[in-house]
C-alpha cells in the first residue's frame, strides 16, 4: 500500500483549513508528495528518511533549509510497515499532539480505503462468478469455476432456489446475509438461497409492495432454476394469475405454452374476437368461465348476467370453434388454444 499524492494533498488542505501550521506528507522514499507549501512538493525531506528506517517519531528543533524546518515528523503505518511520514512545521511541543491526531486520522482513512477496495474486489469477483454459475449447464465440468467457488467458500454440491424479483427500487430490499444476489437487469434482482424461511421473507416483501416474484424449484442446476423463476413471472402475467409465485404452480401451463400444440386457425378466431365489441364480450365470458373451472353459475354471477346469457355466449363460442362445449376433449382443445391466445396478447403488448 502506498500513499496516494491526491489523497495526501486533500488531507493536508482540509487539515490546514483548521490549524495555523504547515503540513507535509512524505512517501515511502522520503519525498514530499503533499504540502501547504507547494514549492516543497517533490523535494527530499531528510528526517523522513530516518523515520522510515526507524519507524519512530522524531521532533526537529532546528532548520535544515529547503530540506526541513523545525517541527515534528511521525511515521504513517499500514499493515505493520511504514508507508510514509506526516510532518507539521512549528514548535515541536505545540504541534506534536496535532501530528499524532493527523497520523491516526490518516491511517484510519487509508485502512478504510483499503478495506473498501478489498470489499469491492470481492463483490466484483463474486458477481462475476454468480453470473457464470447461473449461465452454465453443468458447473461440475468447469474446473475454473470450481476453483473460484472454493476460493469464495461456496459449496456447489447443494441444491438451491433461485428467486427473481422485479423492482426498480432494489435498495429497499433486505437480502439475508447467507444468500447470494446480483442484478439480473435494471429492474430485476436475482437471489440464490437454500432457506425456505428466507423465501417467505422475500415473498412477504413482494406481496406487501405488489412486486412480481418468481421462485424456482430447489434444484442443483441454477441455469434451469433461473429459467423457472423467469417463467413463473412471465406465465403469471400472461394468464393474469393471482397469488402464483412458485414454478410448481405454473409448470403445467408453462409446458403447454412451450409444446406448440395450438391451432393456427383457432388463434385467428381469437384474434378476430378482438376486432368487435361482441367478440370482446365472448372473450371476457370465456376468460371468466375458465377461471371458474367451467361453473356457469359462478361465471354468470361474476359477469353480473343471467345464466341463460352465459349459456348463449358459450354456445356462440362453440360454434365459432366448431366444438362441443360439453365434451371434455373439445374443451381441453379450446383451453390450450386459449392459453396460446393469452400468450399472443402478452407478447404483442410488450
């Protein structure tokens, strides 16, 4: 660790605004790198060389011209080594207490800066590893990542959950100390955890703040887990599902939407419904009908229409798709095509 001239000059300037003495800071070679007297910068300070070698404070009662003035010089230490010297010009009896305080303040500041650098480097290394970890098919095949995990004290043999939370205010979210996290995008934060208790905390936070959240199954492959969490949010939005946050809740829907089972002809019929008010009315009825598990009475109550009106609309829907609304196979076919239509609406609204 070396004294930075810009930092040293900043310390000198701020300190000299409060005391009536000149301050010098010397580097590990005894050259002045910061001073209230700018003419002395880059000149050699004789006493500083002795102090660096001995590591001891040295008052100086007489003048050595351009090589040193009366005052006191104190070693600046870091990591058990003398990395520089701070000196205050003046009567040693008066300036020694000030120099001691300046030494302590400088060492604390340097220590904090070094700690921040180490912490920043660790965070960058961890984030880089987490990104690679969540984007590789099998981390066990990468010796480099296995070594990184070992250096970061991460046990790769454990199954974990991946949580995706969609929010732009990430600073308000409290992350448990034993969980990993990084910004997946500008509005999504990714969390990796082993704890179901921690998941409950994140879920409670999202429910309180009305934030989309997707929670994967507990699995080893984090790339798959990330996809599960993302699919949970996406499918929940496509189908406007309430209180649906876990992948296991939407896995069937997700498989259907990824299976390419839909009919292009049926999708075109749904698109045509969007062109007229009567078509939109049929869409609302079908949406409510499926949400009520095919219960006509509940559907009618939710739509605030007579039961006969609901049945009439369902009959019209059946005729448009040339199917029997009371036949399970036909209803299943209609439902699959309906799911694809909802996906089409979602993707074209983005």
